[in-house]
């Protein structure tokens, strides 16, 4: 995917503000942004096109990669609360060594303590060794 094929900021804004932009075009742009790794931009287009398949794709990416920020934006946009997804994204973030994101996801779920599971890499273990 060549990023120069993607719309720049101004064109993207114009597209997203266009009330006549067809859902198929929203999906196309969303897919292009996913391929480029620009997930927040993809989310904008999938939401505009009300693309359930595209939104599900982003949810899967967020859960597998531990991207708690993407998951939060996705859930907020859909008006959903899903504590089980927060646990899942926290586990994926921990496994990927993204301890700050894991902690953040646990807090969103209403739980604390993921740093205990993260161990020394989270920086909390050394205080207990003294």
C-alpha cells in the first residue's frame, strides 16, 4: 500500500463532511487506511458508512494488538459497554509488553492491579525487593 494513495487531511475532512458520500466509498477508504495502519482514520470512514464489517475488523485488530485507545473510541462511537472486551484487550496489551495500555484498559473495566501481573517490566517489582 502506497500511502500517497490516501487522501490527505483536507481531502479526508471534505470526504467525511460530504453527506452524499456512499457507504461503498466509506468502506473503500476505511480499508485503505487499515492497510496503511492508520486505524483511527479507518474508524472515521467505517463509522460514516455505518460499516458493521469494517467496525468488527477494527475491534478484532484492537483486541489482538492490545490497542485500548482504539477499542475505547470504537465502543464510545457505538454506545457500547463491554467489560469482557476490556479484559481481553488488557491481556493482549500485557502479552505484547504494553503495560501502560494494559493498566489503562483495566481501569476502563473498573479494575486495578494489572501491573502486578506485568512483573518487573512494569517497574513495580523493585520496590518489593527492598
